[in-house]
C-alpha cells in the first residue's frame, strides 16, 4: 500500500510540475508578445509622421546638420508644418542645441510638451527627453 501511495505522489508531483511549466511558458510568451508590441509602438519613423508638406522635406534635411540652420528653418516654415511632425522636428532641434543653448532648448521643449497627447506617436520621445530638459 505504501508503494502505491509513493508512486501516486511521484506521478502527482510530475503532473503538477508539468502544469506549472506549461503555465510559466504561457505567461512568458505573453510577456514577450507584450514587450514586442510595446517596442513596435515606441519605434516611430519620423518620415512617416503626417504634417510636413513634401516641398519642405529637402530643405529640412539640409537644415538638420546645424542648429542655426535649423532655427532659421523653423522660423521660416513653422506655420506650414502641422503636428505631430512639427513636434518631432522641434524635438530634433532641442536635441541639436541642447548642449550649446540649454535655456533655449528647455524653452522649446516646454512649448512642445503641452501640445502632445499621451496617445501621440511623439509621446515616448517626450518622456525620454523630459528628464533632461525639464
């Protein structure tokens, strides 16, 4: 009788161990899927964001190399560009001038931040830069 109970306990332990393993695999795969989904949401192609007229794309690419050129480009074309692309361009400008002119960078960042909703594709970038330019 004790041998039968011992075999039963071993089979029960193996079964419970197997069920715990299956459950752990399920939770792990769901977590990986959630992380992949979040990573996909975090990656934003700025060229795919709406709001930039096609005729300004080349001049913007030329202006991105220098803070002064970017400043001039923004002053000249800010009225023609719409959010969310405008916000992305302004955050590029903030990163570009952040070391040389931190006060101006902070001012531009603080003007962009209130315009961005939490569901915007630009919001993760706001969160990333918030600690630096707050």
